[in-house]
C-alpha cells in the first residue's frame, strides 16, 4: 500500500509542480499537458499486459524489489535533467519501471 501511495504521488508531482517546471524549462501549456498526461500514460498502458505476464513467470518479491530500485533511481535522475527531451525520456522510463509493481501489488 505504501508503494502504491508513493507511486501515485510520483505520477501527480508533475501536475503539482507544473508552473515551476513550465517556468524553468520555458514550456507551453501544451507541453506541460503532454508531460503530465500522455507521455506517462501511453507507455504505461501499452506495457501493462506484458508486465502482468512477466509477474506471472518471475518471483514477485524479486521483481518488485528490482522495479522499485530502478524506479527510485529514475526518479532521482529526474532532478538531473536539463531539457524537455531529457525530462520526457525519464518520465517514459519511470512509467516502464512502475509497470511491474501494479500486478505484483495486486497479487
């Protein structure tokens, strides 16, 4: 439950900090909207079924630990980005790293 809560906050943090991100990177409202929505949700949605398949075939605890480690490192990398393209890439990778955690949490 704790992992789910932290990941939910991670998904929403872009929205909470949108004005600061917009100012720091010089983004338009459209770019912020893409960053907060479709950039995260499309890769997340597209890979959810393969992640569920993976969870059924690998030790769930090990997979959850690995996913959390990768997700945590990528979240830390978010603070190091210097451009919109880097931020978009890190957010897509964070979505991919979060994928295995949902099926493992439900099982």
